[in-house]
């Protein structure tokens, strides 16, 4: 059987169901089986009203959209990839890991943003980030976090990842 890739626009509640009930590697197969079962129930109508190449092209479009959604989800939940970042390796505790994860995901952060994410007071956040930046510079030999007072990407007085 020739297989084609299909993408689909689905309601958010269906996506939430898929995230919750079907593991990420098995979603495409789950959806494929659901479509096949649905089409088998209406086999005569489908064959009479749609040529098979139209069905295959629609299935291909649905599969592409599913893969795109899965990729988008995995990139949003890519906190696991942060563990490989050298800055993440220097974290002493969970609060520093939260700080680094947020800065890595956003590219930069103000102390106010970090305060909301981590749950510490702004002064504690500031001390942690300064300490982490100093530790990174000592151990890695280059500044990994830099504080910029000017407005950058809509944030003023924020900590940014230094480009390598």
C-alpha cells in the first residue's frame, strides 16, 4: 500500500485528548487507524463520491499537519534538551534550573519575569542570576549571561544569553 503524509487542523480539545491519552510516537498510527476505521464504515459512499487519489491527498494533508503539530509540541516541551546546555550543567538547585530553562526558552528574561516563574523575590533572583553568570564565566571561560539595560526584543533591563 502506498502511504502518504497528511496534515489536519483539529480542535484544541482533540489535541489535548491526544496529548493525554496517546503517547507522542504513536499518535500518527492512532489517527491513521481512526481514519481507516471511519472510511471502512462508509466504504461505498466514499468510493462513489470521491476518487481514491482525492482521499489519498486529503490523508496526506492530514498526516503532514499531525507531524507539524507534534513537532510544535515537542519544541514547546523541549526543556529536556536544555539539560545539554553548559549553563544548565552549572545549576546548583531546582530554582537555578528554572531560571536557566526560562532564559533558554525565551532567549532572555527580566528579574520580574523570573520572579513569577521561579517564585522567589526579585532580589533573590538577581543574586542567583549574578552568581550563575559569574560561575559560568569562571568555569566556561566566557560570559554566558549578560545584563543589558537597554530595550532588547521588547524587554528592558534583562538578562540575555551571550551568543557563542
